[in-house]
C-alpha cells in the first residue's frame, strides 16, 4: 500500500478549505484517508497552515510520498529546514 500526503477538499461551494491527509494512493481525492495531519485555508491572507509536525515526520520516515502541492506548502512553511 503506497501512502501519499495530499490535500482533501472540504467546505462549501466556491469556499474551499483543505485538509492535509495521509491517504492510500489508490483512493479518490475526496475518498477514504488514513489520518488527518492538518489544515490549509486559502481564504485568509496569508494562507493559514496548521500541521501536526510530529505525525508528518513519522509518515515521511515510513516512506510516504508527498504530492507537489503539499510539498510546496511544507517548503513555504520551512518544514524541511528543521
């Protein structure tokens, strides 16, 4: 089972709010997921990111892949510099 850290869209129509989740790569984007790792809100200026850093590091140590969007969010937040 390949695990991917990716975004899951929630919220109302035309008001997206995203959850950063660990999900099986075979599941659909808004389908089942293994664990909720944080949130990403694009409606605030600047965009708000809330993460469970320890859990993200644990999934990465287990070999989870990161989607391009989540990688850019983590990079902007300075996650990889720690």
